[in-house]
């Protein structure tokens, strides 16, 4: 936290309106609002990236923007009184007790607010770390043309439908992050055969499988007029049904 002197830009506002003003500066909107509140009624406050987590540690949960009276009361009943108390809880705990908002509470207690990042204008959005980050609330504001799910389950079902209706292609996790498990299969095959491939050969085999999987998924999605996730399910079910017909059920 940097205790900065009052911004010179605040002086004209006070002179022309007769009102005090405060300015909060930080690396995300959530902390900037907290910084502004910290120096009211008149002044400027800066929260640096290095000190963001420490700033929220002692902050009462009721002072967090986005945590209303009802949520604050429930947190207190669970023994959560400060940012540090929230930070000591797991993501699963917060989501189990506060639903979709639990993920937001979990991250702001660490000084992290990634809501705006997901809504940047871009060609391809790659949620690659957490599940349940694209929700019914932020899906209408997603501006990417393609969402490629590198993480497992980053898009909630309600958000999936919204993105599909808006014409945004979602490459589902079962397809987009399947490269790792595919190469693990290659490793297993090589070990069994005691015949090891060169890196270029592995990459080419992987490319062929991934391109084929994408084409088959897209074909099913178009055929049934569904999103790519359901298209992938169609491919999977069709393969299981075909195998079952060919060799029957195991005894």
C-alpha cells in the first residue's frame, strides 16, 4: 500500500463544486474501489500489486464490495469475519455455501478480481485455470468469438446456452484439452511395443487425432443443431453404440 499525496486532479473538482473527492488507484476495479473508500472524504490512495493481498486481510467481510448484508451475516455465522478468514477457506467450501458467488468471494479475498479479464474484446478466450468462471451473469458480456476450454468445466450449463445463442463457439474441455491424455496414450503404446517415436512423429499423430476429433464434433453439432459440447457427446455415444453392436456386452 502506498500512501500517496492527494492527486492534483482532485483540487479543481473541489474548487468548482465545493465537494470533497477521493480517488482510488489499483490494478483491478475491486481494489480501486476499496482504495477510494479508504481515503474518503478527500484524498488519493494507491494499492500496489505487491500489497493487494495484505490490504484485504484485516478488512471486515461487510466492507468488501459485492458482499451484501445477507452474505455478510451468513459469513459471520460460519466464522468468517475478515478477508483472511475467507482466504483460509477452500474454493469448494465457498462455492458450497455461497453458490456461484462463492468463486468471486474466494478470489477477492486474495486481492484478485478477474471478472473484467473474461470480458475483454478478443478473438479467442482461453479459460485455463478454474472451473465455473463463465456464468449466467457474465456470459452476455463475453466478447470473444471462440471460447477454448483449457481448464476443466470453466463454463456453467446456463452460460453454455447463452454463448450458443449468441453465436460464440465453445470448444469444450473434453475436446480442447484432450491433447494431454492423448499423448499419455501414445506413451503407453510406445512402452508396450518398446518402440519409441521421435517428437515430430508424436506431434503429427496428435495433430491428426485432434483435427479429426474437431471435424467429427463440428459435424455432429451442425447435424443436430446443438453446441459443440453436445456435439462431442453425440460422437462419444455413437462410438459406444457402434462398439456395443459389433462385439456385444461383456458377460
